C-alpha cells in the first residue's frame, strides 16, 4: 500500500503518569493495530508529554512517529482559542503533520473552520460525575460539565467505551445531529503469555497457592468494602478464602477511605484473608491474575472495566457486580452479584468452582484484538 494514501492519525499522549489505565489504553490501541494486515494500517504520530516519554518510546509500530510536545494548559488554551478564533490545542500539529484526525482530544473550545474535514475525536470515559457528584469538588464539577458541553457542541466524533455510557449521554444531554457517538470497547493486550514465574511471584509477595484477585485503584466507587464484608461473612462460616488486591491505595478526593477499609479489616479479624500489594509491575499483576481462581470486579460504576478485559484476554473467570456495563462486557459468561449485598458475594465465593474454564471461555484473543483495531480506525473513515 502506498504510504501517501494511508490514513494519518495523531495520538495525543498526555495523561497523568499516575493514571496507568489511560497510559495502557493508548499503548494498547497502537499495539492492536499491529495485528492488522499491512493494507489496513494507518500512519500514526504520537505527540507525548515529557512525563510520558518512557511510555511513548516503548511503543513499537511500523508506521509510527513519536514527537515530544509541550501541551498547552487547558485554561490558557481555551482563552487563546476564543481570542484567536482557532483551536490552538491541535491546529498547528494537524497542519504541520498533515493529519486526517486526532485522538483523544479533550479540548474543543470552538468550531475551527480550518479543521473542517478533519476528525476531531473526543473520548470521554464515563459520566461518573452525574451519578456520583460527591466524588468531585464544586470546581471540578463545573469544569467537567463545561468540557462535556463543548465536546458535544464542537467535536466531530465522541468516542465512548460502551453502549452503557452512550445511553448515559443520551439520558443527560441533547446530542447534536452533527455529532457521531462512536462506541469503542477496548481490549486488553498481553505482550507475553508465558507467565512461567508464577511460583516465584507467590514467594515474592508471600501469597497462598489459591486466591481470588481484585485489581482496582482504591476509589470508593470501586467498592472494595463489599469484598471485605463478604470475607467477614465467610469467616463466620469457618471457610478460608484469600483475596489479593492490587492498585494504588490512595484517593486524593477521599483521604479517609483507606482508613475505613483498614478499620473494617481489623474489626472483623480478616487480616489473614487479605493481601494488599499496592501498585506492582504490570507483568507481575497479569501473571497473578492468570493464576487466580477468579477475578472479582465489585465496582459500582465503570465506563468499561480494564480488569475484566484483562481476564477475558487471559481466559480467567470473572465474578462481577451486576451493573449494566459489566453485563455488556461479559454477557452470560460472567458470574454476578448485587454490589450492595456482601452476603450475595460471600455465597458466590463459597460455592465457586473452576471446572468450567477448562475450555476457552471467551472469544478468541486475536479475533477480539483485530475487531478492536478496525473499530478504532473506522472512527476516521
């Protein structure tokens, strides 16, 4: 295929380095495109912040260019855009690199006539602020809401990760006829499936041979508490269940949450059932996940769950809260519980069996990855 007729897509790689989910999301998009036939592959230009230079340089792709960029401050950028009547966040890079579009673009201050015919694709993970406003301070709520409304007014495409999130946008907002909402459920890509060091990791992290796993940051809506309460019920029945927890153990929005969780552990004497590992290397996490009895995803709210996608890629069973997005991800292949009912989860854990994962449980990994890559490219068609 002649390089001159390949789509040329700009990727804005400017997440906070502490939000590993966002970092992996961008890396996985490009890794997925590697699975396509050459004729379907676009040129990709990754514009990265200094904080993410290491992650950007890890990306391998035949038609890739990585470009360091000093990203303009959001507030300053909006003011300049309104004064100059152009989208200062992306106009220059689209012009300089002759891009067909950019993704994910959060800043849509106005409609820029110079960019007509270009795909300015916004991505919004979820509308958590509509369902759980208590997790946001007043200033964050105001700016988050303003950003959403400008995206709806000025973006070419709004990308969301699930039909559930798409339905929320239609529930809360009037969607302009000129805006396309594109559902792009992401897939977790695994670089190395060997996982031959499981025994060493059990020794390294002082873990039992049999365990369940929870891999979420310790935010309140992730609902770790229901798991702790379920363990308390199980212990009363003299049943021993071990659960391994990975993820960042702090939330700047809710500093007292970890203290409440630790009190729950101590008051119910379940210290021997819980293994808090914090943030560990990605390959260690995946190896432990692969060798777990099942993944537990207790969250009360998700746009699309990364750990469920990890489990699907690794063919590991999932015990998930029965919220709509989890049912969309797992369909009949998940085991579900009421996220507000610890006894419901306790009964599932006590009665869980693993025989049914002898055969492949989810769709073939490579097929899923190719579908994801083609779906992503179709944003720019």
